[in-house]
């Protein structure tokens, strides 16, 4: 059995792939350009891809029997054509719940605790010069009694909700599909969630219903000092509008995903004047070492299920 891994570098060099050799001949590429894809997969039985696109032409001109997506999302695969060709497509779900949740709270706590200021205050020798035992120059806040609004109450959203409640937050949610009726938390309308929440975190997929879900009008109805986080997909927040509004009102944003990745040099998010209001990370929410190991374990399980 011939296995081809198209974009190994997206999983990090600290992850071991040796177990794949148990299934047969393994060819690993760090990255694959669009024009290289067909030549690399045409004789493969199994293709593993994180973000490399496998389109209908590639399927028609190859002998692929299984496509393993080393991710949850399968938008880089022509699923309809795969079904027509009887090519099995398997993804890995739920491997990154803890990792995404952890980054969510890391960003929120950085904004609320003002830890960076106080760490620098001490490092720069200011505490030892103080006349009092403490420093209260920059007020910080507690999560307790804040209203946390969640957009997308799937597995990650539910985990964030549980943790938020443990901090003493009131949790509301908005279902982008309209099909989630979780009774553990209060479901509210979209405008109500935007206008009443102190913290808003996005954990929903990108689709026709969520593209540009939050644009200028939605940003303007949020309360001053709202913390807005996107750990779902780029494109859910209109980036041009966000860059505009974040310089107009006191809105704090944590963005881990953007509409085109890696971020482009002319992205409006890189031109914000009030940079202290934006935490921008390079799509790392999914990627703790534990999550990446779980992901590989999931891919291996998918191959075993296909082979057996």
C-alpha cells in the first residue's frame, strides 16, 4: 500500500509519523504546491492532507482509494466527486477541543488581567522603587459575573461554556444553524447576544450563513470594552470593518484565524492604530502538541478502519 503525505510541515517537526510505515510505503512531503499535487498522488492508495486541495481532476487522474484529512474541516476536498468515484474521505473530529479552549481563555485573561503591564512593571525595576507594597496603575477585571456569549455551541463551544461558568460567567449562545437547542445554556437572538455580552467568542464553521456574519453594523452594537474572539474560521468577521471599528471604539479582539492564511502583508488587521486592542495569533488554537498527537492517532485509526 502506498501512502503519500502532502504537507507534513503543517503538523510540526516534533510529531512522529513512523507508525504510518506499518501500512506500507510512505512518501512524505513538507509542502505541496497546486501544480505538484497530481504528480505526487497519482499512484498513491492513500493520501494524507491537511490543507492541500484534492479536486475532481486529481481524483480522475489518480488511483486514490482513501483521502485522510489531517484536520476536522474537509473544505479542501471535492466531497461530491469523491463520492462519485467511491473514494473514501475521512477527517478527525474533536482532537483540538482543549487546545482551542485554552487559547480562548489565554486571550481573554491577557486582556482582562493586564498581566503584561504588571510583568513589565516589575521587570523594569519599578516595584522596588515604589513607596507602597502594590501597584494599581492599570485597573483589571474579574471574569465573575460577566456575560459570555458563544457563537457556535458545538464541542468546542460547549467546553468554553463549561470553563466560563467555572469562572462565574453567565453563558448565552447563538446557534448559527438554528438547529442547536442545548438546554444547558440560554439561547438568545443574534443582536441580543452582540449587544449584551461582555465577551463574545466564535466557534462556528464558515459557510454561506456565517460569511461576514459580523461586519460594521454588528460591531457597532457591541458594548464598549467588549472582548471579541474568533477561533472559528477567517471570514466570519469582516476584517476591513473590524480594522475600521477597532480604531473608532474601545473594542478588544483576539483573532486566531483570518480570511486568507498566512495573513497577507496588506491585511487591514496589520494596519490598526490601536494595536493594544488586538491580539493576532497565526492559527495556533488547534495546535498544542497533545492535540497534534491526537490528530495523528485519529488519522492512523482512520487508515486502520479502511484497511480492515
